[in-house]
């Protein structure tokens, strides 16, 4: 993800998460720490051949722990495997950053995303009450130990 992607990313974010969408400034702050020797962030986008952004994902990697910051796929691309490919990109980034675990938060009412994460070995470890605002929706905290384990096999799954 680069600065010139932000208008399209923010538009998709707003369409997918109308109640708690990240702002342009939030994305800008994240990608500002993505392209230098000591970078702690990795952000990727998925584009169609005509330049439409249909997915994006981001990871923070600090002190051996990766944290999925965001992952999103346009509704018309649900069920295509794009979410899996984006998650694999983040797990590869975590592996490259020598992370020994990857954490994430997912809305407790987002069963679709939870199933994706479970397929990739993420396990529930807790709840963050009222994490998603302004709706006051709880987040399920999930963890995957050893992000590199079985990654080659999962890529072909």
C-alpha cells in the first residue's frame, strides 16, 4: 500500500465498515512506518487489472509479536480466496520480521472472518469488551503461534 492508494482504500473501508471505518489519517500514519530500514508495518493491497482495489491488509511487527491491524475484502470478492491470500502475505511478513506469534482482534459478530482465522491456526485467547466503537461491540482476541509453521501448505489450500 502506498500513499496514492489511500483514496481507494478509504472508500473500500467506508463501504465495508461504515460504523467504525479507519480514517485516511489512520491509514497514512500506518503506511508512514512501512518503508524504511527499521519499519514495523507491512501493508498490502489487492488490485484488479483495471486498478480497482478489492482488498488490503496490514501488520505491525514489534519485538517478536505480529499484530494484524486490518484485513478487508470487497464484498464482490468474498469466497474467491482473496482473504486467505492477504492473510498469507501478512503471515509471511511476520515470519520475515522473526515474529514468534501473531495476534488479532475480530468482531465477535463476524463469524466469517473468525472462520478464516481459525483455518489458519488462530485460536481464541480472550475478549476485549467494547473494543469496536461507536457500536460498543466486543472483540475476540485470537493468536497464532509460530506464523511460519505450515505456511507453504496453507498457500496451496
